[in-house]
C-alpha cells in the first residue's frame, strides 16, 4: 500500500455565508497533492446571479472577472470538481 492510498477524493466544494449579504468571488482553487487546480473550468453554481456575474467566472482562471450573488440570506457557491 503506497502513501497515497488513503488520499481523499473531493467531489464538491460549497462556500456559504451565514448571514445576509452579497457573495462575490474572483477565483476558487482546489488543489490536489501535486498542486493542480481541480476546480479550473469545472461545473459551478451559485444561489443567485446578479447581472452577468455567473458562477463559471469563479473557475475560469481569470482574476479580472468575478461572480456575484444578490443580497440574500445564506448565499452560496457550489463547485463540482469531480466532472472533467
Ligand atoms: Ca474569474
């Protein structure tokens, strides 16, 4: 059995705010043990979409654009890093 036999396999990452507010994200990185970003260009959703600030902008590799929700209670982003 090698050292990596017990490594975790991540399927989804959820980021949620606990109070009413606006969530905005430029980029999310989920790194594997080699440092590769598992979130890059993967499926992304968010609790609401303000204008054209859709969730895919958090995983497109571009720090100059961003996501944004409306102001709401418990706003969140969800990233499925298991789908290639
Ligand atoms: Ca971005």
